[in-house]
């Protein structure tokens, strides 16, 4: 999505207007955040859910944890945007307190679980579950996906990306009938690979190496370990067939052997039936496009943000 075609949210001047169950969508400053936003065909790279008294819950690198909304709003060194959305019923009525309590209770039941995740995992999971066409991707991006898939397949820790966690808070709470509060997910077109890539590729690769830490050999197996990286420079298992085989293995590892059915993907703006929504494939962009989430306002926008 072109950031400049999106209607900007109105400023939300105080976090006091938030209430439990509201959804926060954020755009990080990293190159990996930019890549997540591209894979989502949207502007967001992270998601969290608001609790009472200015708190929040989110899935991050160290697991599912509590945090504070004001800390996100103040973190202009880490984020460009913090936007708030209010969950509503199919009749577009804000959720009742008892339903919001159900959502928060389920989110709290997942706190502390060691679902280690990171931004590279988000990229790998979304791409694997969305059946992206690898032939159209530039060499450097194929290399990034190779590293992401290899990391997911070599990692013993369970993965629950940020947007999956938020989706599960609603979809798996004890509301009756089961799934009544699940956010409706709208089919989105794949990213436009013909658009210019607004990514600093060498910086992106360095972020990946730093994120991998002791496992940076996964990146070195694909990208040159030293020296300036050229945009087209990468090596090792980057053909479309190899990447699709790895994506299939990731889906099997995540318990999602098939991506969204092609017939549904072909229907623009169609709302997916809850039964075919795989929570692991829900992205921050899906949460922003959902008719179950009404824009509430923008809590923070960094001065150097150039999008909408």
C-alpha cells in the first residue's frame, strides 16, 4: 500500500480516552518494520491490546508480556506511529464491558508463555501463510526470506506473532457462540512488487545479523558476511521452488499445512469465514483493515514520519 493514499487518523490527544479491549497498531522505525508493513500491504508492523489503567499486553521477543501505553507513545526513537482502534460488533456497536472483560481475561491467560518471536519471524510467518509468489521478488528479498524460513525451522521455541496474539484474545475468549468476537478478516491483495523498494538493504541485513546473535551464520550462509552488500547480491537456495518448499515446511511446523484458499484470495474485499482464518497468518495490516476495528485516533506521530 502507498502510505500517501491512506486517510490519516485524527489526533487522539489523551490515552485516557482508551479503554480495555482497544487495539493499538504501531509502525516501528527499523528496516524490518518497513518490510513487515510491506508484507502486510499496510503501514503497520506491530500490534498490542489495551488493558485497564493505561496498560497493554503484547507478544514480543521475550514472550507475552504486559506494558504501558504511555511508554509506547513516548518511544519516538523506536516508533513512527501509534494508532488506536476500537473493537465493534458486526452491527458496528462498541463491545459491551462484559465482552471486553472476556477478551482481556483470555489475553491474561496467555501472559508469561514463552512464545519467543521477533520481527524476522513475523516476516517469515506472514509470507509462508499468505502463499506469496516468489518469482516476482528481488534477489535480496529472497535471501531475507531464506534466512527467515531457516530461522523458523531451526527454532525450538513456539512462535506467536504480535497480531496473532491480539486476534486470539478476541477469537478464543469464552464468548458464546465460540468465535463470536473474532475480528473479521478481509482479503487483501498481495503487495505490489513493481513499486520501488523503500528499504535500506545493507542496514536491513545488519539488523538481521544483530537479531540472530549467535545464530548469525544463518544470515552468512545467504549474504556475504563482510563488506558492502549489493542489492542483487545473495547466494544459496533462492529459487522459487526451494523457497516454496521451505514455506510449506514452515506451515507444517506451525500446524497450518495450507495457505488461504486461492478462490477466496481472488475475491477482493471479501470477509473470510472464521473457520478458514488461521490465527498464525493474521497480520497487523489485517487488524487495521478489519471491519471489526473502527479507527479511534492517532496517539503519536513522529515528526519525521513521511506517510499518512
